[in-house]
């Protein structure tokens, strides 16, 4: 596993670098040797924050933790990443499902009739999966919603977080 360690408002000392490589390096058994972990160490006021992002096949494992001590933050983020990895490994049903193209299901252009300006557009690969797997992916990415092709209906669906740690599912009506 490779590391890209960046310091924001702080200097990455050899001790911090060694602590990151030691703690996050323990998780290398879950990854290929070419996998790169992006680690950002930052200090804002009294808060020592560690952000770790690790791209893996088809998803991104990400966590950020803050405390009053950078080494404690590193320990906390390592625990969260390991939990996410175990959850990811245990819940993926079939990694080799054929991927669909979102362009087949969405209109080609965004029309600007009401003076609404779209400032950012994002294209991504969309894969068939079950709603439960989509919820897991959404949690792993730290997003509030997730677009996917429902493996049961073969239609584009959206899962989203609701109040009270529950989830919602949006399905098109044909």
C-alpha cells in the first residue's frame, strides 16, 4: 500500500508519518499493493483532524475523525476504516455484475428554460445492485443519497437518508 500524506495548517513530522503508515498500513491486507491511501492531516483551532480516502474496486473507503490529539485522531480513523472494510467485504453480493450506462436511462442534455444555471455536472459508472447494497455504498461514501440500477427491476433508483437513521427508496413509476 502506498501513502500520500498531506498536512494542512500543520507540518507532517516523521513521527506523524510513521504513525499513519503503521496504523493504516495494518489494513494493507485488504488491498492490492498498488492501492494508494490519501491522508490529510489538518489543524483548525484546537481540533486535530485526520481524513483518509482509499479508492478500491468500484467504491471509495473514506473516514475523517477529529480530536484534541493528532495521534488519537489517527487511531480513531483507523478503527472506522477497518469497520467499513469489513462491512464492505461482507455485504457485497456480486462484484462482477455487468455495469449499465446511465446515459441509457437519462436525458442527453439539461435544458435551461427557467434561468436555472447548472454549475457542475458529474458522470459516473452506474452498476446494478440491490437497494440494501446501495445503502451500504451511500454510507461508505458519506453521501445523503445514491443513484443505482435496481438489480430486481433493472430501473434507475435512488436511496436516500431519512431522519432517525432510516432510508428511503425512490423508484420510477412506468
